C-alpha cells in the first residue's frame, strides 16, 4: 500500500453508511490501523458511528467533506462498495474537493481514479496521492495447484452469499490464534482487507485466467513462517454474479479446511429472488467442488447476526448446530473460540 498508514482518514459513505453497501467503511472502523476523524453521510441523523455500528463513539458523522476540514483529515477513504464498483457521478465533485483541500484518496472501487484525467490532474496539481487499491499487479501466474504442497493448515472462508462476514471471520480468527500460540496470518483478497492489512490482491479485479494464480501467489509468498493460513473468501458459489471469484479462491488457495459464513435472517441471495438452500446442502456443495484436487471439509459455521439481539443469535446458533452438527458462533458477538477449536482439532 502506498498511502501513509498514519494518515488521518475521513471516510466517505454518502447516503450508504449502515445500509448494506458500506462494508469498507465498517471494516476500517472495526479493524483499520489509521485514526478515523469522521464519516461523511448527510443522511444520518445519529451523532456518531456507535449509534449505528455499536462501536466508534469517538467518530462523528458529518454532512459534508467541508464540514470535516476542521478535524484535519489528510486522506479520504471511499467507504462504499456499490454493485459493479463504478463511480457514481454525484461523487466526483466531492472527491475533487478532497484533493483540492489536501487529502489523498484511498479508492476501493473498480473504477481506477488514477486513469481518469480530471482526477489525475487534480492530484498532480495539489501534490496528492490517489491509491487505487483494487489495481492488480502485473505478471500474475496461471494457477497450478501449487498451494496444495504448502505444509501449513490453510483455512478458507466461504459463504452462503456475498457480504456475510467472510473477512471478519478470518480477522477474528487470526487475532485469537496468534494470542494462543499459533503462527497465523490473514490473507486479504478484497479491497477492504487490503486497506486493513496493508497487502493483498483484490481477486475480483484480476483477469479470469489469472484469478486462481493470484490466490496461489498470495499463499506461496506468505506461508513461510506460519502454520495457519487464513484466506479471506469472496462472493459465493450460489451467487450468479460473484461465483467465479469464489471458485478461483478455492482452486488457488487449496484449502485444507473451510468455514461456512451465513446471515441467518437472509432468505434470498443478495440482489436476486434465489432462495438460499439449507446450510448442509451448501457445505456439501463446497466440499464437492474441492475434489478431486485436494479434499477439504467444512468444519465450522460463522454467523453474521448483526441484526439480531444476543438472545436471538444464541437461539440461531443452537438451531444451526443441531441441524448441521458443526460448531457455530457469531465471531463478533461471542468470539471465535469455537471455530479456532475446530481448526486446531482438524489440524
């Protein structure tokens, strides 16, 4: 990453914070290393982020970038991941304003701001940096199942759908595993994870022939010195729009084990009318796809119960454990110990 890890960040989430497309903003607030001065969302009546997210009481909402200037941000992070990753035309003037007022831009969209003449000229004129996080490295390999020979335990998060907590699960597992003596590393494969960890490849931006090779490259480069590789999953085999990146991560990372992530209150695949099948069927699908190259089992279930009370979440956990026979938890509400125990037992 070429942006300063000490930059004072202003998160731009206009009209979207806490409404389903602000996972980058929420991920950075929960796990990012940079100080965050405020979140821009003029549609939020709440005073601070904690009133929406449950954490971040020190992070206020502001109605505009200009209102945040007194907080002295020196980087604007685009905290929204809209479907398709394009740049909404209404954002352009705000992003130019940020460049003109001394802020670098940290951009996780598919839209490459550095390639846009207006943004590039503004950045040069004001001596600012544009960091297009999703930009793919050159000379990526074609996947060759080389990660199958890595001696470390490789655990991949997979999903019943997209945006169900695959990144959150591996981050929580990495922290806990290292506290308890494992030599664990989290492998970021999406823009938010890259912003948090400072390295990685956004697999969904890579040309199709090289997607599994990009995942393989990440494994091979980061495995030395570690006995637990925790790979951030993307998309879902069930999602008609994002299944390609999911399959590429399975074949590229060659997991020894998988954690299935799911939001219990979600009944349909996102942005569709496709019903989500029973979790046992989904687990069997993922296990079948790993064959015949390297057999991998789903060994636990990570629930995203953000929209449930703790009591309701515990009931869902009990129900799903009974239905699947697999250890189940919500890593944010109740910690990742159940899943780490399953990983250690399967080692």
